[in-house]
C-alpha cells in the first residue's frame, strides 16, 4: 500500500476503504447532473463502512414531531465522504487496540436481577422529610406489567385535545411534575394534561385515576434540541393533586449517587417494541447503569464525560422506547427502602438495540429544579432522604 509499510491487516483494510471513498467523492464531484449517483458498487462499499462508523440515531419520542429517518442516503454518503475518511483511520487503531487489550463492555454483563416483592414497602432504617417513593404490592403477578397503582409516583403527559399520551412524567409536589424538555418544547402551544393514579390509560372510568391541567411548562434555558443537553422540564399544574395511597411523589436525590453497575427501573406507557404500538398499561423494566463513556462511544452527538449530566443504561433486549420519554428512572435507596428518581428518559437508538440509552441525570439538575419550583410561588415541598 502506497505510503504505508508493514500495515496490519485491520489498518490496511481501512486504508483500502479510505481510497474507495476517495474514488466515490471524485465520481460524485465530477458528475454534471445534480442527481447523478456515483457507481453503485463504489457507493455501496463506501456506505457500508460509513454505516459501521456512523450508525443512524433515532430521534426521541414523540415520533410525529421528528423524522426518525434523520439521515437519508444522500446525507449518509456525504457523512462518509466528507468526514468518515479521517475517522476510518482512527477507528482502525482503536479496533487494533481493542483486540490487543481485552476491555469490559456493557454488552458483556450477565443479568442478575433480584426479587422486588419487598421493594418500597416497609420503611428502611433512614427516613425522608415527607412520604415518597413507596410502592403498592398487594399481589404478585408474572411478566413485566406493573401491578395496578404499584408506583404512585408515575404520571402520563397527554394532549388535552384528544387525550393521547405522548410522554411520561413523575410527581414532585401537589403542583409540580418533572419531564423532559424534548417533550414540552414541540408541544409548547398545545394544551396539556397530566394523568396520575392510572394503570390502564384506556380505562377512563378507573376510580383512582385523576387528570389535571398543565398550567404552563418551564424548560431548561440551555436545552439544546440538537444535542439534547439539559433535557429537563418542569410541569406547573393548574390544580393541586390530592395525594393518597395510589398517588404520591417520588423521592429526589440530595447529591450525586454512584450508580455504575447498579440496577435502576424505568417506568412508562411507551412502545413495547421498536416501531410497535404503545402500551395501554404501565410497564416496567430494570436496566443496568454503565460508565457514561459507553454512551459517548455509541453516539455521534456529543456527550460530556468529564462533567457528565447524563446517565448511561443498557440491558440486552430490554429498554425504554418512544413514548417513555420524560418518564422516571428510579433507584431503590437501601437506606430508606424508597424509590429515588435518579434520571429521566432522554434518547436512544432503535429501542432495545445493541446501543445503550442516554438519560438526563436528575441529581445534576436538582439546584435548577428547586429554583424553578420556588419561582412558581406555589406551596409544596419536594421529598428527599434526611
């Protein structure tokens, strides 16, 4: 190979693909017709490597606000031809290093869930400043469906016009709830409602179900629609939620919690499979927390690994999905035996894919949450461990 001596097979392979992409670019740029394609064989060879290096990222829910096929054939080819060539060479070195040095991968862990029969029931050795994060477990059933009103902290964010649920949320106080900015920004001008105390969203006659109007929403000032940084929003409710056994607040963290290798639970009514239908009943799944670097290596959009504001989760063939966005990821605090919200669903690739999911770290945004709640001037305090 010209200019390279004693290249490894892996490195040499990527150099060949680099020249292949060069050939594609030259053909593309020399075309006189705007829509003329480079030769299919060359284009496909280049695009094959491009897709390996730059997998398509699906946009978060709601799907009707964003086109999930964000990179069409033309943009994929452009990404490969204009950017991918340099990174192909870098990737070859990384692959060679990975082969030489065995590394721990989020794909290599073994599931080891425990029974949840007593989680959130009896109080733990430490208390909270107000009742929060409890569960109702009167009976036990199999599968992933939750018991009715098992998690009083969960809420569904709906459009008032047709009652359709498009995102999840969690109850913070009688007048405030937490969700994601990518849920509220696209629906800013639409009237919204919060449904609490529900299990089956199709059952409008459920006596435990309560629907309240959302007076207004507060998005993070630095929310970025492209990177999904600062993906957090506060829902300010028009009416007060009356707490009872089936409706109540989540516990909030008082500081950063070391969660790597911990199991956390995601709740929601989102799609039960990629491109499938949303669930009528509340679903739950346990996910493992992995280093934020695992997510940073899996996505094109930037993820801060030095001062992380997001949490990386993964479990083989289990995941949150479109419709779960904004919903809570909760961690059982062993000192209180109560559920603390540690994250909220932000974005991922295809649901239950081989890529981990990216979630907003609630602990990082606690000062912002408390400041915005106080600024509303409404009564009610958040609950935390004391």
